[in-house]
C-alpha cells in the first residue's frame, strides 16, 4: 500500500446549532485537505449529519463545504464510503449520483493488505438497547419512510430538529468508558470472533475513541467523534492507529 486508508465518523453536522456546526465543518474540511495527499480510501462511518432526509427532489440546506470537498476528492480518484448512522440513515441516491459516494447500509467486511476489517456504524449491535433496536426497524421500514416523505419538508424537518436537539450531541455530555468487559461493542466483537476472525473491528457511534485488545490478534477501534475529540483512524498497511486532528 503506498497510500493510507482513513476512518472517521460522528461529525453530527447541524448540531448543536448553525454557528457551531459551521465551525466544525470548516475544521473537518481542513482535516480532509490534510489527509488528501496520502488518502486512497475514506470511510465515513455514520452520523456525518445530525439529521439528513432526502425527499424526491429536495435535500436539506447546508453542509455545502463538506459536500464540495468530498466531490473534489472523489473526482481525484479517492474512493469514499458513506455508512448510514442512526442520525442519517435516510440517505438515498443523491450523494451517489452527485459525488460518487458508496452508501453502506449495515456492516461492510473488507480485506486490505492482508488484514480483515469488520466495519459498521455501531448502532443496534451487541446486548441491550432494545428500545433503539425496535426504533431502528421503524426508521428503516420503507412504508414508515414513505409516510415521513409525504409530510411537507417544513413539518418533517421540524419534527426531526426537535428529535435531534434532544440527542446526545445537543446535551454534549461526555461519554464515560465502561471497562473492556462492559463496552457493548467489544462484547459484540468478541462474539463475532467466535464465528470468524477479523484483525480489526472499526465502529463509531460510541462517541468515545477506544482501542481495545480483544485477544486472538484482534482489536476493536472506536474512531470517536468530532465534537470533543476530532479523532480518526488511519491504516498504513501494517497498523491501524487512532489519531487526533488538531483541536478545533
Ligand atoms: Mn453519533
């Protein structure tokens, strides 16, 4: 590998308000400029937007600098994957058509430089969180999505913004490490390892950068988020490292 693979997630653009989000967006575009010369593939692993819904011919306003930068990188031949997060699972085909992003709905299994990766946003995996697992089914149900799509955008976005301002990002509570035994995505990964070996499990969603040794030559790397940490993962062909971009 002569170039690197980068992983980032949970930008939550749009939250907690316009000004903060714009500042963060500029910071993220700075980071993309920084990694671009060494980047062959970029994995955006969910919750890029605090809310995104695509109507037939209408998309939400804003986030234009990020979209422009991603388009530029894609035009230069960098492959970009966009995972659906629990906040932006309603992407349709706009980013694929306009930018060339590949949309990933659930997990993506890849092999690079002889290493196997299990990639997922991280929502709805592992023990617990039954309420969300049920909601996820509703949110991902085509009929429910259709029902939402026939609401006038003014009303749909009003509902969504209300929901989004009650989210973790809006409350800006820092997540606390639960210990290797209790981190539910580590529990999920250990179960998965019983079926199949992966060198790396990479998730977002947790809003906490983590690098956990799972034993059996396997690691769980959580790439964190961009409100407090500006953290990301980089794979150089040998190692997957957790890094931090300069503070916003
Ligand atoms: Mn998130």
